[in-house]
């Protein structure tokens, strides 16, 4: 098979380099190429039959393409086609080499294994290290990509010369025209002089004329002979016959015949050189990658796994001398014997896993924990459960959860009639701020900040200061259809509801709770019903001030803390410097992330958290919607607390665009309001001659 591959790669160029005549060279080459093609087909069928992983793999595809490309090497098929552009032909030849690179890689891999093991076969009785299997997979994966890159480079790069190649030698056409004009003068001396000059012109080139046709009885006095291969015989015809004659008319033209043997040899030598360079590069990269993987991955893993296995075995042996009999009688003796029988056939990682399982059982006996997991208990029969629980006193290990502290339950009980009714109204998605009186809105706001489970406002300001703060916030919301004070109250309620459902008291600090609720109330102050893109497009003062980056949201943040500059309205007046910095950080981040430009980045961040901690998320989801005040410890420690700021930003952003998730009558009312606001912007866009947004044209939506 290696010989067939060598023939397929450099057989044709070698025949050209040695200038073997077409007779019998083409016949011999065709026979050799047909045999190589048949060998490739046999190899393809055997690999397909013997190896399941080979089927439809990258190397299978390359082997098929490489085998089909052999038709370009056989003269009676496509091997002698002269209708192909030179650059396209050159690129096709490179592609053939690339397609056959899978077979080259197999040979290179064999050489690499021979060099690694010194020609000795690995001991079949000795279990293979998992690290070596991993290294083989990595090598195969990397080599596949290297081969694909090689194919791309050697196939596509030559096509870049397509506009400029071949650079036609116009001198040959010019000499043909000169000879025709000299022949038309009927002056023998002039014609022979032109012919002699032409021979002298090409005497130092890789190609030269060896004969002329259609010029009467004249012949060419040249030392160059007719080439032995037809592909090196180039015929250059005159563009037009100056002197009409039987040998030069509309059906045939006079011509100069050139011998391109030397040029063909150079081309063949370059093609062979290209083959060897690519093979050497592939060999070097494969061997180098194998060496790197062996040094950086295989050896350290072998050392680590061997050490871990030895340490675990030593520990198990030492424990086994004292409690081995107890473990054997406690259950699972048959499983133990089965595991021992399988150890000789297990991989390194499987052995360590089994060892650790044994250690876990031994440790359980040694420590006398007398516990069983829910999963293990579920697998037991009713009789076994009765024996374990009633007779042996085995306890079922419960999932560690955290519940709301006692003071939270006490808070719920302490609510009087009015406050309790208000809490019930707030803890529903049917809270309709559009049909509430201003007094009712004020009472709901005060309840959230002072009387709810998140009523931590007294830590940050006096109860008399906060109403003044709210009264200062109200006029900052302008008379626009959607981004009005009612929207602020709706978002405040939604954030409050989300915090309650997420048991935020268990994982948010009071400063974070309070800052998020204040942000919800103030997140759209000063909004005048136009979007950020509109402000940027029109060069609005806010866009200029904030450098086109969330101009509206930056303004909302600024207005919030401008109000707090007045001590009589400062919602953070009682906070220490550290608490104020913490609260301000949350407020600024949360309000800035209400810019819809941050939506998809936020979705990406949330998805990444889930992908990395999906088990914890699914465990928490298993508690259902009724367990609002219950958190898995794993979920709190791995999902919530490490990403606090992300969830705070998410709560406010979700609440800001949550209208479609509300009951239909509420969603419809807010939808009409936001459309009215969009239409007002669309009217202004029309007036200014700007492109009208998709949802802003009242005549089309």
C-alpha cells in the first residue's frame, strides 16, 4: 500500500522528470496507476468493513476523493486533458495531494509509533493508561485539522494567481508573426535571417523552437529535437496568414513548434519537491505534537494517576486490616468479588473510581454514620426499607436546604389586617397600577420599603425622609404614555415580586435589597419618550454628554443621586460610607443594564452560569413553585452568591420589559401605551426626515 501511495503521489512527475517517451511510457504509467487505484479501492472497502469509526469520517471522505482523483493520472481517462486552465490544473493537482494526505498521515503515525516504542510491540497483557488513549484521540483530532488546513492552503493558494497566470510569452507569437511577414516578402535571405535570429533568441531558455510548419520548403536550423512526450510539444500558430497558400489558409495555419522538455522537467521537479515538503511538514507536525502531548499530558497524568492509585490502595489496605470483616458482612460481598475480578481489565480511571467507592463504604463503616441516600433508599424494597429504618435505625440523608429565618415567618404573622391585605395584593401578578389612585400607589411604595420582608429602608433613611424622596422622584417622570411614574411603580412591584420568589433575603445583603428597590423606582426618571438610537442619530445633548453610551440610563442614574444630594430627600442619608458605596454600585449597574443594548450579553451570561452549574439549577427547580422560601445550599453557594450583581441586573431588566408576561388585560393596556409612545417618536422621525423605526409608523403598524 505504501508503494501504491508513492506511485500515486510522484509517479507521473517522475516519468516527466526522466523524459520517458510516450511509447511505451504512457502504457506503463497507466498500468501502474490502475493497479494503485485498485489497491486504494480494496483498502477503502477493508477499512469500511473492519472499522466502524472510519465510516463517514473525515479520513473516509479524503480517501474517497483521493481514489477518485486517480482518474487524472490515467491517460485514457482524464490524464491527457488539455482543455484545463493552467492554474486550475495546478490547483487540482495540489488538491489531489491533499486528498491523499489521509494515507500519508497513516504512514506518518506508524513511523511516530515506531520511534516512540523503539520497534517493540506494547505488552498486550498490560492495561493501557487512560492518558495514552486520550493522547491518541487528541493526536487524531489535531492531525485532522492540520490535514484540513494543508488541503485548504495547497488547493486555494494557487488559485490566487489565476488572474495573472499563465504569463503568456508574447515573444513566441511575435516570432510567428515575423516569420509570416518575412515569408510573405518572398525573400529567402530575409526569412532565413529571421529564423536564425529566433533560434539564437531562445538558445538560453528552458524551451526553444525545433521546427516550423506551413512555410513552404523552409526548415529550421536548430539543434533542438522533437520532444519525446507529447505534452512538451507546444505549437504556436500565426495569428493570420499574410500570404495565402495551401499550408496557411482559413482551415490551417503556419506554426512554430517548441520543445518544452526542460521547462516540463523543472515543473515536475517542483511538483515532487512540493510533495516531499508537505510530507515532511506533516511528519514534523505529527511527531512534534505527539512529543508535546506525551511530555505535557501523558507523563504527568501517568505519574499522577499511578500515585493516586497507590495512595488509595495503601489507605484501603490499612483500613481493611481493622474493619475488613465488618465490610464483608455488611453487604455487597458479591459485588466486591465481582469488582476484584474486573480490576485486571479496567482502565486506570475505572480502578481509581472503584477504589474510592470502596473507601467511601469503608469510611462509612469506620465512622458509623448509619445513613443512606434518598436514591439508594428508593431502590430498596418495602421489606428492606422497614428493616433499615425500623430495626437498624438507618437515617435517610436529606438534601441540604436553607429556609427563611424565623424572623421572616414572624414578620408574616405580625402583619395587621391592612398591611396583610396590602401584602396579599402585592404578592400577585394582577397588581394593576394603572387603575390605582395616587394614594394607593404611595401606600404600596411605603409598604415595600418599610413593611414588607425587604423593609430595610429604616437602616438607610428616616421614615419621614423617604416620603420626601418619593415626592421628589414623581415630577422627574414626565407626562409620556409609557415611561411615566405608573411604569416606575409597576417595575418596582415586579422587582419586589421577583425578589420574594427568589428568596432574596437568604442571599442578598440589606444594602443590595434596598438599592435594587430604589433603582426600580427611579430607573426611568427624566425619560421623555425617545429611544437611545434616536438620541444618537439626532446628536442630542445627552448622547453627546455620555458619548453615545446608554445616554438615557446614565441620565436616570445621575438624577437619582442628584436628588440624594439634598439631605432632606436623601434616601441613603443614614447609611455608612461603606454601605453607601455598596448600594451605589448596585444602583448604577442595575439601571445601566436596563439599556436593551445589553440584553443579549446578559442572556449569554445567564446561559453560561446555567451551563456551568446545571446540576445545581435542576436540583433547585425540583422543589417546585410552592417552595418559594426554600433554597438548596448548593444552588445558593454556586449559582446565586458568586453572581449577585448579574441577578440584580437581571431582576431590574426583566421587570422593565415584563409586561408581555403579565395577565392579558394588563399586558394589552401597557402595549397600547408603548405603541403610542413609539408613534410619537415616529411622527418626529418623519418631521426630521429620518428613517422611521419598524414599530414607530402609525400608518403601517
